[in-house]
């Protein structure tokens, strides 16, 4: 099933205008069998459904395809469109089929889901049984993502960040630079582990490949340019603090990262969360006061 607007597809599904054609279990099979069922009365057909739509990940009831919409007689669902790599088959909510989500082969956006290791899958089917062997992709630029809360960092470091400090932006830059340096090192370490895993997988499969192609035909044609220039995204919760200019901040990392102009992503705590935290803090102070704690002593 190709991609289409989720709202339209949802209306069609609810209106029973989406129909699936299932092989007739009583018709003779193509291999000369008397029918398409085995000696135990189960179907010899293995049913795979591939679709390119949003999954139900909190997007709303009409902005995605729900697993309950998919026919129960499916054996395996290959879910496209989603970028996060979840290659290992997982049990569906319906419980009658499994779902694999290969994800994108490269990082197409700087989100946490894209930072997971990229894989492709080799599917083997025998009767009603299947096995999906995940193969790590080695030609992928490494990507690391992190979070930092400036308010928490200020408290942890003994008030090193003060909004009234005329040099607060400079101190913020130093603090965030240290966080980015750690992410860069993490991404490079992950890239090295990925290259080792990919090479080990290549060695295991080389004997099988030699049966079909000569070794000189399987040489890698493309390489990542400057593999040490990794992708990094640091999400900064800056409630009560100012922001930094992304391009000016990223200038110090030119040559180290592939995205120096958009390393930082500033955001503020939601008002509802702030109000809840403030209310919880007030209630805690009242309880401590009632217990005789935090009471000034003359």
C-alpha cells in the first residue's frame, strides 16, 4: 500500500472501502499440491503486508493506521514511512502477526529516533515460519543526540549560571561546548563499533556471496566523505535563560561535525509542566513547614 493522506485513508478504512484479496485456500497450489493447506490444515501461503503510512504513536485516532485495522490473517507487516529503525519483528497489538519497521537508511532529520543504528533485513521464509536477519549498515554517518537543562546545570554547578551575570552567555557557551564535545566523542565511538560490526557481518556472509559474484564485483563503490565529521544535536531546555546564536556557536566545531550551523535546539518547559512543578514545590514547602522543617530559628 503506497502513501496517501492519513485522514483520507482512515475515512476509507472506517467506511469499509479498503479491501484485501486473500488467496483461496481450497484452490490447487502452483507446485502440484492438491490444495493450499498442509497436513495440519494450515495455509501454505505466507501473507506479507507492506505499507507506507504513519503508525499510531500518539498522533491522534485519524492521523495514522492502527494495528487493529490490519487483517488478522497477515503473517508479517513491513511498516514503512517511519524513520526510526526497529528491524526486529515485534508482536502486534492484535497478536496474530508481527511487525518490522526498517526505518530510513540514513538520518533524514536530527531527531532521537534517527540516532538509532541503521539496519536492513534479510527475510527467510519456510512454510509458515520466517526469520528476519538484521544486517547493520556501515555506510551511515554517525549521529548522537543529547539533552541538557540549564536550570539543573546551574544548580549542580553551584550557581555558575546567573541570568543577572553580564557574562552569562559566555558561561552558557562554555557549558554547552563541553556537552557537544562529549556527544562528538560518543558518535565517533559508535561509528567505530558500527564499522567493526559491519565488517564482521561481511566476513560471515562472504562465503555465500562468493557463490554468486566474484570478489572484485563486490567492492564498495561509495564511501562516506570525512567520516569523523559526525552529526550532533543537543536539545537545550533554557527556561529563564537566553539563547545563543547557533551559527556563531557552531563555528568552533567546523571540521568536527557535519551540521555546525544547527547543533543546538533551544526549547522552554511547557507552561502546564511549569505550573505543575510550581504547585508540587509549594505543597512540599507547606508539608515541611507543618512538620517544623525549614522554620527560621531566632
